[in-house]
């Protein structure tokens, strides 16, 4: 696990390139506290900060092929590197190290861009090919590792984090004013969009090919995308459980490959309990587990402690308070790099800091909800609404199209739905921030409500993909957006903020391939619960009630924002120079705030998202 950065800039001498790259890498030191490596040439620099996990002494980067015509800097892990190494050695390639990074240069040497079909892992890397005079920049299949890039004339730059790019004097930091509306409505931005007009996120499953002698505006090339369009062939529960058990065991086994201690993040939920159960079997009872909670009867620590006792792991816990959030809000914003409105970021940062005193790698349960349809209440509700809307659309020719900013009523909602495509309605049903409940919208002016309807249609065109059934469409939507650009970004940047490598065995290509073969009722039966086949798989090993309801990570934001954090939050959002008030109407926002304090608007997550935005703007001095 590392941080990578680099650029093509013909105006720079080798000395100037070195100075620029060293400054960029210094800003990524938290991602790789064990050291740095770089390659410099006139007009070119690329390098990395290293968190050493595999081949601690020999894995320094950049790593080159036999004649040093192909070199790579790499962030992540290739879990099947041992198998690939054996294949490549048998094919005549010579290895100098025992690190997983080295398989990349030899695999590219042999297969070119076809190499991605062989990779099983999480990664962002930059590969220099002096034979073809180009730079190849890539992001992993699901987007577990972030990668940002920008161009300006003959210049090109990339980095694991935005803050590293900001150090280059030619970077255009002009903000995209429309990005704020997307953010405050969905609480994250879909790739390739960022909050900056000239800086993009490389989408998951894509790569860029950049000529060294004249980089133009690069177009991402897609090498992979998760599809649920083929008919499922796993339709019976018992065979599906048998296959899933074997695939999960194999995935956890390869995710445990490391030359340093590996622990597991443990909550009271199904996903982390699944990961830790397999890990404890494979580590022969040596697993360490780590949990944070917030006190009270809903704290994660109680359920996690029960699981830890059952599997007999060495367990570590930490209880957090509102004061901890206040003390860490600037660090959260700094490490997030761009705002993400998920308050669980706080918990991830603190549990990783707790774990850092004991292990260097953690396994987590991310990805299971998207692959196995764990968001049962939301999915069932969305499908019910979308199915009813299909009938409404037949009456669109005789129903007037309603004004999105009109007076809320049943007829207004029917008029909107009748003239909205299924894709657009699905995107609107995924709104997590403003305006909230469409019967009582909050936070946005009439003009913003109309613009949001337009943005919903635009976002739907680029993010919603037809699949074999409605549930599959909702799953791929979540995989492409919420998982890649919110949950995984939060997980990567908070864990890296604590210099911890976070791995996700449930988000493995082999696991995903099996999940794609499952019939819908094996994921989500008509009345729930979600992740049915995974529940049965775990129930074979430890006590797991099949019908136990899913619940989100219980950060007590409402209690904190109406209690001890009310004053600092209110001061941030309503300051004379508040960043959010560049876009939001002060009176409309004040009404939303008052309704929240009175208990008539459930807007805690939205207010958290606004707070993170405020702190982020100030921390990065973005005027």
C-alpha cells in the first residue's frame, strides 16, 4: 500500500522535476511512512511513498523489467501475485524481488493492456513504457484505490490524492459550482467528476494511455465493468452456499498474504462477522479484531464483543464521543481530500489508529451489500416505487408535467413521476441529502429544485445501466457510484490517514463473479432479508440468525447535533463567510436547521455533509 504521484511537464529540467515530485510525495507521506522512491528525467517524474507489506527489504519502487525499459509505481496489492509470478517465470521472465509489484512490469511486457484480465487485487498504478514512449495509468476494477489526474496544454499530472496535485503551480483549482448541488443532494460525486473543473477522478475499471511527447486531454479506456445481464445459473440455495463457502475461503486466504501482522475490523454486522470467521480459521486462532462504538445500547462494541468471544479472537475496543468528532473534524476533512458525506469516516479513522499499534493490515467487510443485495429495505422500497411508476408513464401524454419546485402534493408527485424515465427516477430515489422528503423539501430554493431535476436526468444518462432485472440495475448503480466514490474512498483515505492498509475480501473478483451467477431470490427474497445466501453460509460456522435485520453504522449524529455539537456546527454553517452559503440561501438553510432542531426534519447526515464541506474548504484554503 502506497501513495503515487507523477507528471509530464516538458518545461522542467531534471532538477526542477525532482524538486516538484519530492514536494508532491511529501504530501502523501501518511500513505507510505516507510520511505519513498522516484524516477526523474527531463520533463518527467513519477514516484511513490511506501507502506511496506510484502518483501519488506526488496520491494522498493519504481520497479523495472529486465532491461529497464518498463517501470512502475504502484499503490495496492495484487493478491494472486504468487500464481502470476510462477506463470511469468515459466514464460522466461526474470524477477529481482519477491514483491507483488514486480509482476506488473513483466505481465505488461507479455500482454500489454490485456494484463488487466489477469489481475486480482486493488490498485492504482502508473507504468512507464519507454518502448512506446507513453505512460499507462490505471485504477482497479471496483475503485478501491483512488486516482486523480489533470491536463493543461502539454502537461499531465496524476496522484493518489488531490492535495498532492495542488502542490504543482500550474494546476487549475477553479471549482465547479454545479458540483456542490450534486454533493449536497447525493453526498458524493460520481466519477469522473470532482469539485474542480479541470481535475478528474479516473473511473474504476479504467486506464489512461498518455503519450510522453504531447499529452492531450486523455480519454479513459474501460477494461472491465461489473455486469448482471447474463441469466443466473445458481438458482438453488444449497449448491450456491457450497460454492460461496469455497470462494470466500479462497478470497480471505489470499487477502491474508502479507509479511506483517493482519487484523480484522469487526462490527456487529454480517459482513465483518463473515470475514473474521474465515480469517480465524485460516490463521488458526491468531486473529486480532478491532471495534469502535459510541456508547449506549446501540453501540457496535457489544455485538462485536459477542462475536469475538465466540470465535476467540484477541479483541480491542474503543468508545468514541462527540468531543472526539469535534477534535478530529479537521483531520477527517484533510484526509478525505474531497468531501464525502458519510459520518462513518470518523469511526474508520479512529479504529485504524487503534489498530496501528498492533497490526499493519486490516480486513473489512466492504462490498457485500452491493454484491449480495444487502440494502434490503431500500431496494424493496425502490423497486416497489419504480414498478408503480411504470404504470404511471402510460398516462404521461394526458398528465401535465409538474414543476419540480411547485407546491408539494400528490398530484405534483404523480406529474413528476409520469414524465421521468426509470433511470432518472432511480437516481432521484438515491438522493440522501437535500431536499429530503419530497413531501416536505428542505434546503434548496425553487431554482435549485428545478436544476436538481435536470441534473438527475443528466446523471442517470451516465450512471444507470440496463441489466437483467430491476434489482440488478440498482446493484450496479450502487457499485459504480456509492461503493466506488463514497464507501471505498472513505475506507481508503481514513485507513491511509492512520498508515493502515485496508483490504476487502468480500469485494474480490472471484466473489463478484459468483454473486453475478446468483438468482435474485438467493440475494433478496420478495420480503427480505438481503444477502440470503451469505447468511446461510455464515450460519454453518457460527450463530447467525437468518432473519436478523440490517442496520447502518449507528453514529449518534442527531443526539450530538442537538446537544454538545449544536453550537460549533451552527457557527460553521451560518458564519458570515460560510462556504456553503455561496450556494445555499441563508433563510432556507435556517428553516431546515430549525426544523432539524425541532425534530421535524431528519437531516443529520446532510448537516454533517455541509460541515465537512465547510471544514474542507477552509483546510485547503479554497476561495
